[in-house]
């Protein structure tokens, strides 16, 4: 029920206001990243929103979208796989433009490096896991040229296997330990 005098907020207006506050935006799929169109399959990756798209925002009112502030420039992205109180942090260095926007778009352009997590970030991850009642999550960060960490998201079903293999990390053993501890 709408109260008298309440103005309807159109999705296009909300996105434009968000952009006015936060600057350049990216848009990412909410769930499944495969779409079926024109008789075939296409993968949908995170991408930057162009000025022309922000002007028209065609279709934004017809389905859910996830818009985020574009965090740029970046030194690298980090995936921190958290298992209980153990963290497995990996820097993901992208050498192509596609991979710099969404590293899933060009795995061949990636280089991995096991890194340390700043104490402040480590404490934030622990608070998040505790508040959410989780024993596992994959956290994605952008690390800026100044070394500042910006959290993009936490994914309770985030992938970790390829990083364990690429970097020799005992993530599977940590998950087994967490599942079997008293």
C-alpha cells in the first residue's frame, strides 16, 4: 500500500542517482552467468556500464540487476577463501583488459600469488563469518595502488579448487578439518 503523496521511484532513476553518488558503475549477473539468446549460449561477465547505457538503461525495469561502484584503478584483485579461522589469500593479477574488469573472462591472462591479509581485513572477515553464522566463504577484494583493500562481496559457495591447485593451498584439508571438528 502506498501512502498519500509518495512518489514512485523508477529503477532507472535509482540507478542514475547511485551513479551520481558513486561515479562509474559496473553491472554483474546476480546468479547464473549463462544466457540463452539468438539460438545459442553466451556467458555474462561483470562489465563496466557505459555512459550511453546509463543514459538509456534499456530493460533495467524488467529484471533484477546488480550495480556496484567501479573500484579503479587496481593493483590486483584478491580472493580470500575463509575456512573457520584459516584464511587462504591469493592475489589475482590480470594482464588483459577483459580480465581486469572480470577475471573469469580471461583465465589465460591471470597470474596467481599467495599473499598476506592485513590485520584489519582479517578481523573484518572474522566478524562477517561470525555475524552470518558461516564457517566458509570466498571473499573478493580489489587492492588499490595504495594498498587499500575494498571488499566487493562474500560468496558462501565461492569456487576455490583452481586456486588450491594453482597455489598448492590445503583448502580441501581445511574444509575437512572444519567439518569433522568436535
